[in-house]
């Protein structure tokens, strides 16, 4: 969806004239541009707001590395090779937009994960011994909009399709096939000149199927503890019966609404969506299927975007709210066992002033609060984090016609309100090897520096934008006792790529 | 209210107001850990009195988490915060000879008297938060099963399952003759059965076998034989000296070296270190001349006496290599072939081809051991608590070359006395490579 939003941005910037007050050519690389890309609209109707047909493609490579201090369920190293393409076409009154991406993902040394990804869903396979993953990820999106009734009503539909194949290359070795299909329907009404309100419904179905094998048959035995398959069932509860195949089937229904438009010097959007999803984890072997648990997640999202431009200055306000609440039904325990709560608020303010040249400045604050509880295992954690960041970017035109845009961001994160409670005599392998490392990692105060430089040049038929970026996150102050002998180098990454607009 | 609780409340209110779910959600009680109350008593031989100082261990079958404690003076034990789930429960108390005499008022010729109680696959939940255990003292014998090598060795580089054996040991200080002694494997389900003909733990309910004549407990008081072999001899032909053992081999050859099978082809191994030399076995099972289709590896070592084939299972003396086996030794004055025999309880009609299994009274059993594939993949138990309170297993599983082997209790000079408390979890360990006549280090 970020690619569709990028197109929205391009068209708005180039075709609606709303960015005409901008005093530099920032169509692809400016902070303002990227914010509109990610936050203006994620719904099928966004294609309507793009005034011109276009195409946008790119390729990038990202390499990231965590330090010693990390959750065992994160990779020690990760590399991604990605290719993407998207575009928008108008045919008579029909507006079509689409996007496609392929990512090859290589991950080193992930432990306690024998499924596609670790989410808030407490039901999954895991094992102690870390292993490497080789993943192929495909994503395709299509949206279509038709204005009716003299363009006072917009009828839109969209489909997002993900197809993934994931393979772990060390014993025990899962092979996982996954797909997710989300359908969206949207209707927008013009309530005022250039202001639309809309309603949205979504329906998604997903299927994840995995089978785990050991190439070395001796790793099948109970005595090979690091290769034993755990069926995780909560946040401390688990089952060691060795059944090596699973299905994770999901359904999600959502609805939402919002407003998009402009008035005077303001351009704005606000999107609100509620989604209710259910995932069913089934374990399988030659004896038949065994239903293990169902996980229910209720999610609220609200994204606000306001952009103000005058001849002298520009201000952007972006704010997002996420509220998730999850619980389960455990078929083996025959009852409700797990609770999950996560709430997050993020706010960014970006500013640029004509008298300051091509500089942009921004500040951001992110607050997140999380709690998890496994009643049967008597495990509970909760914590909150707050992160503040400042960032800036400048655009310089070079003689060759290239534009150079370096960007620097500094951030600081701190944890608060932390609590962990494990019942007496209830510590187990999961507690020691997953819960404690992850929890105490979250409590570390950290400083982050993110630097990126974009080059951009327009040719007759296309614009090119190569870029490269680095990120470094370091622990600040003393590490928790659990990690007292660990390194303060928490994370570093490097990215380079090239984008084309054609 | 803390910040986190405020946010959680806000979230819950927002989500409750919406109520737009299109999917049915399973409802049920909140799963909670349990404060489990246990009461341990002695059996009727000791008037059911409460048992103090009893070590009680609960092992969650599916997670292998362990909770334990010791009963108080009134035989009570409360274990707090035990997660709901399925558990194997063991209670154990041991007395020295003098302690037992002070307790029971009678003397014993045993150096140690051990009482056990066990419950396997017991469900603990908020609906079941109290239970009672009754201690029983099992028979400890002079002859014990010392080692069972059922796993076999690697399928490609080892001897597969043809190198299996059972070792029987004289744990006393007198010479014992094995003439006429029987060795048997107990029959049972290798997966949980449900419905008519099965007990709550998924094992056969033999009381429902067609024509069952036993008026006492057909499950607790008897074993049903999957296979039976008998030591030959008329009385005093085959002695086992104190601290010595006898090996009963599937095939008494040196499996580390090539040998010629009964079809004239060479039978070899790639890695001799994975298997054993059974050329010196005391007895072997030879079925090639009993009809049927013998295994190529079933050859006769003329220097090794053959066991009497009373009731064979399969093409040779083949033990279940995943470990779904229970082995017992017994003596019987009555010809075993004249004992009652019954079909499995799931059989609804006896036909000429229906297999019947001999009913062996449990009070004939001298020793028995229950083997399982692993703690987390157990099959329904075949033996009662009085025969074996628990089970043993090899962690390496099938074709691992590992064997279960009884631990050493004490030594008197050159003579080793092995552990024998009728609790194979305590009595047995495992050997990385099966070790005929060896001892656990």
C-alpha cells in the first residue's frame, strides 16, 4: 500500500498543484513526500486522487544485523533483495492502480520459531536450536475506482494478495506455504467541494501450512532436546507431543470510514478502521487433525494526516493510533488462557520555511504499551516505551542536474512501567529462553541514528533515484542484569537501492 | 489506575461498543492453575493409614514440567499453582529393614522395602483439585530384568533390529536355575483406544473380552501375552550364579562382523561400533524351522541353546524398536498353553482365524519393566503399578543403539546388587550403546 500512496503523492504533488508552494523538487525524496506516501491514504479510492497515469519501479537491498542482546526469535542477520513495481492507468472513467513486489529474504540464526512469523498469536511451533531461513515473498495489489453521479460518488474495490514460501535450512526444517487474500469495498461521497467521506468494508482469508522434518533422523528422538518441537500455546504454556504438521487458517472482517480532501491551504485525510480476526491452529499427524487453539484479535486503527502549505512555510501533522486486544480459546485446556493488549500512539510534526532554504525539520514522539498474560502458566509481562526523535533533510541541486538530499535522524527510546510476574516454581524453558531475553531487551534505553542520502535526476522519459542509508542503534546506560555481559551494539543496517518513475 | 490499565480499559470499552464480529467465538471458562491437595495412604495391608514422608512427583505429560513435595505427618501435601493439564503422578517411600520392622511390626529379609503409588495420564483442572494415592509394596525378586535392547541400531550403518536382546540378572546371593522360566512381552494398544472395549487410559479393557471368565480384576490381576519364550531344561541344567546374568538374543552371532544368513547371503554392517557381539549369548530364539517366513538373519548358532517357542510374535524374537514394549519373567507350575486365552476386547466375534492371547496371572510375575517411546509420546500402560510403578525409555529412540539398563544399587566385593524398587523410572538408566553383561556407569 505504501507504493500506491507514493503514486498518490506523485500525482498530488505534480498534478494538483497543492505542493506548488514547495521551493524544491522533492517529488520522491523529501520528508514531506514520504509522509504523504505512507499516511495520506491506504484505501482503494486513493487512485482517484492521482491525476495522471504513471509507473514506478525499483529494486533495493537491505542488510541488517542484531547484536548479542536481542530476542531469540529475531534473526542474528537478515538480508533482503526486493523488486517492486506499481502504476496507475485511467481507461474511460475507470481508474485502475496496482502494485507488485517480490522479496527474497535470507535470515540467520532464528530460534524458537518454526512458523511463518511470530505475532501476537500464541499458537505456533518452535524449537530451541536456531536456524537459517530462505524465504520468497510475493505481494500483489489491485484497486479500481469508478466515479458515478457526476463524480459525486466514488465506488471502489480492491484486492491484496500475498503468497509466500518459507524454508528453514537446518534441522528441524519446516517448509511453509502461505497465502492471504484481502478484498475491500469502498464508497465515497462528496460532501463539500473537494471533500469526500467514505465507508469501507474488508474481508480477508489466509492459510498457512507447514510441515517439519529432520534430515538427520537421529534428531527425531526425544533425547535431542534442542530439536524437539514445542507447540507453544500461550505465553509460557507449551506441549511437547511430537506432531510435525500444522495448519493456521485465518479470517478477518473489518469496516471503517474516513474523510479525504482539501480546503484552502489545507490538505487532509483521516482513516478509521476496526478489524476482527480469528486464527485457528491445527496440529496434524497420521492419527488425524488435532485442534489446538483459536486466537481472536480485535484491532482499531486511526490515521490522521494534515498538510498546510503557504507561500512562506509548510507544516505537516501525522498521527496514528493502534489499539489491539487479543484472547484465545485453548482446545487442549478447554478454556480461555491468553490475553494480549497493545496500544500505540505516534505523532510527527514536519516543518519547512521558505526563508530557511530547502531544509526540512521534523520531530516525532512514539508511545507504545504492551501486556501479555498466560493464566495457566502464571506468566505475565507488561511494559511501555516512549521514543522521541528529531530529523532533518536538505536538498541541494548539483550542476549536472542531479539533486542530492541527505537526511539525518536522531532518536532516543526509554522503557517505563515494566512488570514481570512468573508463578513460583513455574519457570520453564520458554520463560528462560524466550520471555526473559525478549522482556529485558525491551527495557533497554537506546539511542538511534539513521542517515540516508538520495540522489535524483529527471531524464526525458523517467526520473531516477538511487539511494543508500545506514542505521545504528546503541544501548544507553547500564544494561539490565539479565544482559549485563552483553554488547551495547543493538542493531545496525545498511540499505541501497534505486527507484524509477516512468 | 496505572497508565497501562487506563489504556487497556479504554481499548476494551471501545471494542465492546463496536461488537461487529461476524465469526463465532468459542466460549469457555478461564483456565487457571490449581492448588492441588494430595492424600497418600497405605494399602489395606496396613489398614489404609496415612503415609508421612512420602516423596510425590507430578510430571506434566505434555510439557514435562515437574512439581514435587513431601507429605506431612497426616499424609497430606498441597502443591500450589499447578497448571491445569495431564500428569503422571508418582509417590514413593522407602524403608530400611530396621525402619520397616519398626513400622510394620514384622521383619523382612529385604534390605530395603519400597512402597510406590502411581497414576498416569491424570487430568488436573479446577474441577479436579484433590486426589488420593494408595501405596503398595511390590514384589522384589531374585531374578530381575537387567537390560532390554529393543531400539536396535542404525537402519543404514547398523544392524537394524536383528541385534536385539534381553538380559536377565541374578540379584541374589544364591545360584538360581532358569530352567522352565518364561520370558514374555505383554500385549497392549500402541495408541489410545476409545469407546467400548477400552479403559479410560486408552488401553484394552480385558474384562470385556468375549468369554472372559476371570471373576477378579481382568486388567489389574493379569497380563496378556504378545509373545512367550521359555528356557529349556528339566530343572538344574542352566544355573545363573549370584551377580551374573544370562543373555537371550534374537540371533546369537557377532553382529559387528558379517555372517551368512539363512538364504546363503552375507549379512553385514557398515559401522560395527553401532551394534553388539552376541556370539556369547546364553540363549537365542530360532524360529526358522517352525514354519512361516523366517527373517534372513534368523540363523541357528549350534553352540547356543534355543529358547522353547511357546507363543511367537512375528518372524523372530523382535522387540518393538520405538519402545512400545513391556517385558516380564515368570514361572508357572501349570503349562502355559493350558491357561485361558482371549481375543482382544475390540473383537466382536470369534472366528477360526481370531488370535487369542494367553492370560498370565500377575502373581506369577517375578519381574517386569514397562518401556515407552518417550515421556511426551507415551502409549497406554500395559503393566499395573504393583508390577512397575512407572516406565523407562531410551532418549535416542528407534535404531539408536541405546538400551535400557538397570542401575547399580550397591556392590559386595565383585557382586553387584541392582536397583529393584518396582519403579523403572528410578531403577533404570540407559546405555548409549547396548552393553551385554555390562553395568551402568
